[in-house]
C-alpha cells in the first residue's frame, strides 16, 4: 500500500491534512464534534502522533472528505490511511 513508511514522513502529511480540514469552517466544526478535541487540545497537540492520527481517522470516517483531501494534497487516499496507521503505532 502506498504511503509514508516512517513517522517522519507521516507527520508532515497529517499536518497538511489538518490544514486542509481547517480551511472549511463546517468541516472544522465537525472535526471537533466528532473527535471530542477542543480547540486548545488541537492547537497544543497538532504535532503529536495521537492527535494527527485522530485527524486522519476523522477523514477516513467520511470517504468524500478523504478523497477530496487526498486529491488536494496530490496523494492517494491510501497514503492518508497508511499515515494514520503509522501515527497510531508511534
């Protein structure tokens, strides 16, 4: 499966996905509601593997968002899924 093979490669991809997610106010609100993260937790933990994995898991939960995000970032959706798995294992 294509995707990042190290935490050092998964982290920047997940951060890009976070930026993409936050560009839409309605998507950002849904992210906070579904993940249970507060704005402060998101801000303070944006570089943490667990928070980044939660962001990617959120995108996986809505296939349209996953595909749109992947297209925007120039990667395959599978790369975002692989990054989430890598970050969860960190």
